[in-house]
C-alpha cells in the first residue's frame, strides 16, 4: 500500500485554503453590498414647495424630484435665496408620487420627509436622498 505523496497533500491543502478565502471574500462582499444598499445614514425633512417630479432614465426608469427651499440671509429684510434639494422616490411608492405630483401642481407648501442612504445605485435613483413621506401644509 502506497502512501500519498507530499505533492498531492500540498495540492489538496492549497485548494481548501483557496476555497475558504474565496467563500470568505464572497460573504464579505455580500455583507458590504447589503450595508450600502439598505443602510440609512441620515433622516430628516425639508420644507418648501415641490418644483418637479419626473420619471426619467434610459435603462432604469426612476422617479426624481426637486423641492424649492427658501432660506433667509443674515441681514434683516433681505429677500429669500432660492435653494433647491434633489431627491428620488423608490419604485412602487405610487401614493407618495401622486401626493408629490398634486402638491407640485397646486404649488402647496410641504414638509418632505427623507432618508439618506450610503450609496446611490442607478436602478434606485439619481440621488442618495429618498422621499419617504410628504406632509401637505395648508396655505
């Protein structure tokens, strides 16, 4: 009965080590992707008037919006400076898209609640900011 040669033992051990390294890297990549995809960095709200809501994109159609914020300068009596905030709306949130469109068409003042994600993915939207809820305020 012949015993295994040293070379075949090394080959088997090397294959096992490489397999473990590849599996570890794949699991780490899945974990990092999940963190960036579902992780939330910030949440808050912006107040202003919705300027636009559009469904755009060539390959990935996403809903993108813009809200006009009014910020006031430090000088008393200074006119407001127009500042805008770009945001995206996740696919499937049809009620929110309708509320945002109605508020834009009526020129209503709104509080736009948003979350900020760690990364932007082209199939999700152009920005890291995603509208989650809108409060339509009376004039």
